[in-house]
């Protein structure tokens, strides 16, 4: 079988033909000749348990905020214990959610996982700590030693933390929905071009669905936290006027990166998140260098960028641009049939590279 044979079937080479054949060949537990799989009660219960697991981080985040609100009038040790204990429980629940279900990433090794934890930890910490850039630019001149994230009662930190915890559930649902629909299109398509044309709008709809779920979530969290942790001089039920764009941008970036990693493109996801971390670190480093002798040029460049979108808008711009770049790559990467072969979350079976099948055949 040569490239001329593959051209008869409207493929550019034998590797493209092998990819479609591998995607079409039924496995032992699927296909027309296989018995219809009837999900048992145990499997249904397991799926329901995994689905309910992704609600636990958000519930624990809300419970932590409620505990902090009740401990406001108590000792400092009680507030610290409530915050640290609740944060530890939320992190443990997040680890369980990412270790199974539609957000699970296969392989990578211990070093890769640790590097991923550091990258995601930096992005989340930057979103939680608030407007440190404004303090670095203006703190030396005004002498203000209190960033935005350390506002009275830590309300901005609580809002961002609860939103990030609650966003796990829609992210898992959207990832599962995309994996199942893409697999169905793979089975029913008659060629790779037809499959790619059907998956691209599916991917766009998945990201748009996740993005649309975030603003109502942010507004609801802001209202709830304002009732629990009111600021002095403002009514408890004051309606927020703006959506936390930096938290939304971080959520979208982490969702697109996780979607790529789940379907086998871990290097692209790691590169995108690392670029976002490097850009945020460069902005903070440039602002901090302005306090050193001869570093005024760096602070001036950061100040000009901050004047365009605001100090709080710079992390949103960095994460938004990175998320768009990863999404552009995902439109090409996730439209391949090899990204949806059995072994990806939401499917069954062992994932084998189509290239290995071609090598064995030759």
C-alpha cells in the first residue's frame, strides 16, 4: 500500500489513511458485531459519584467563607485555623477531581506534574493575591503597604478563591460533553476532513459554554461574599458593578490548557501556562526593578502598559491572550482523529498511536 493507493481514498499519504482506519476499526467492546453495552448500576453509581466529586471543591470553598465570617469576632487563631483548614480541604478536593474523571491527564511523570502544579499555583496565587502591581508602582511614592488582596476581611481573596473552586464543576462537565460528542462524530464521519469540520464548531461551543457559565458564577459569588463579609461603610447587599475579569481569564486559560493536556497535548498546555507565568513575573519584576538604582526604565514601561488596561487588567490581558493562543492551537490539534481515540476520558480502551499501526503494517 503506497501513497498512490491512499490518494484513491482521498488521503495525502498512508499515514493519514492509517489514522482514519484506526479511528474506524471497532474494538473488542464496540462496533456493530459487539453486544450492546448495558451500563450496570455500579458504573452508573461510579459516574454519579465522580460527577458529584467535582462539586465538592466549590462547596468546601463556600463553607470556608462562612466559617471565616463566623470567626470574624473571635480570636486571630480561630480565623487562621478556619482559613488554613478550609484551604487545605479545598486543595485536597481539587487533587481528587483532577486525578479522575474527564479532567484526568494520563502520563507526564512526577517531574511534569510538579512543574504543572507550580505553573497553576503561580497563576492562581496571582489571581488571589490581588493588585500587587499597583502597590509596586505606587507604594514607594505613597508609602501604602497594603495590596488590594489584603483589603479588610480579605474579601477579594475570598471571592477569587470561591470562583476558582466552583469553576471546577462546569469545566468537568464541558470537558466530558466535548469528549463524548467528538467521539460520536469520529464514529459517524466518513473522512478526516469531515470529522475536523464537525469538531471545530464543537470545540468553539464548548469553550463558549464554559465562558458563559463564569460571569453569573462570579456575580453570585460576589453577592454572597458581600453578604458574609461586608466592608465598613457599605450595605451588605451592595450589587457589584463589574465582573472580576482577571479571575475569568485565569479560569478560561486553565480550562483550555487542561483540555489540551487531557487529549494528549501536554507540551502545548505546559508551554502556554509557562508563557503566562513568565509574562506576569516579568511585569512584577519590571515594577520591582523600578525601586532599584537605574531601574526606572523598567518601571516606566510597566507603568505605560498599566495605563492602557489598568494594574488589575494586566493579568487579565496576559491570561486572555495566552488562552486565545492556546485555543487557536486547539482548533488544529483537537480536530485530529488521533486526539479522540479510545483511552481519552469519556471513552474506553487502550490508546495506541496510529503511526505504530502503520509501522507494523509496513
